[in-house]
């Protein structure tokens, strides 16, 4: 039980640090409402689930420094730059309707918007090498009885659930009407800052890979 608490605590603390996933959830929740953003949360959780299953299955291909991992990093960088450019390009263009819970008037079919948000969330999560590195590191911490298939299943279900619940909570807090009224004016700056951070993060990863 002590090992479970240590690994669970490390996993939750990692969720507290803002990253590309957080910025995507925040932007979607502010521009489209928390219901559409819940699709982004589900996509991110599913991507985390893929990394969790791969790490606990002992896939050597996801080990840091391997060629597939470097390719994954480069793909991530390309996607982050793309996402950052989108944030910068459309900063301030979101038509927020506070009386409608922050849902953009240009969304159209809510289910289609939710499905697209799920796809964007999955891409953001699966192209984030931080997830691969983190879950591989956690899997390496499992020793003794905790390395059994049963315990790995428990860890996997727990981590997937925590990622999903935490991200939905973030979307709810940001998409809440009262909170939305305070942040509606800050949305353009949030988008610009998010875009700049994503691009800088991608360039930083490329620089590290280049200097190796």
C-alpha cells in the first residue's frame, strides 16, 4: 500500500503542473463551454491510457533515447507548433456567450463539436513525449508484488480515472459562468500566452535533441 500511495502521489503532483493538455482544456472550455471541453478531457485521458498500457507492458520502444521515442518527440514538436500558431492566429476571435455557459455561437452541432474536441485532446495527449517518459518512469518504480499483472491493472485504472476526473474538474472550473465572466476579457491574452508557450516548448525540445 505504501508503494501505491507514493506512485499515486507522484502521478497526481505531475497533473498539477500546467502543460499543453492544460492549455488546450482551458482554451476549449473558455471558447466552447465545459461540456465540449469534456470531450477534450476524454481524449487526453484515452491518450494517457495508451501510454500507461504501453509502459506497464514493458514496451522498450518508448524508452528515452530510443529512435521511436525521438521520432515521437519530433512529431510532438510539430504538433505543438501547429497548435501554438492556431492559438496566436485566432486569439481574440472567439465569440463567448456568457449567458450560454461560454459556448461559442459558431459551434453548430454540439455532438460534432464534442467529437472533434475528443480528437484534438487525444492528439495532444498522444503527441506529448512527457507522458511517455513519465509513465515509463512510474512503471520502472514497480517492484515485488506490485509488478504483477493485477497490480498493474489497478494502477492503470486509477491513473486513467484520476487524469479524466482532474481534467474535467479543470474544465468545469474554467467553464463555470461566474468564473467565465472574470476570464472572458482575458481570453485573448490567454490564447496568445498559450500559443507562445507551446511554440517555445516545442523549440526547446528540438534544441535539446539537436545539442545531443
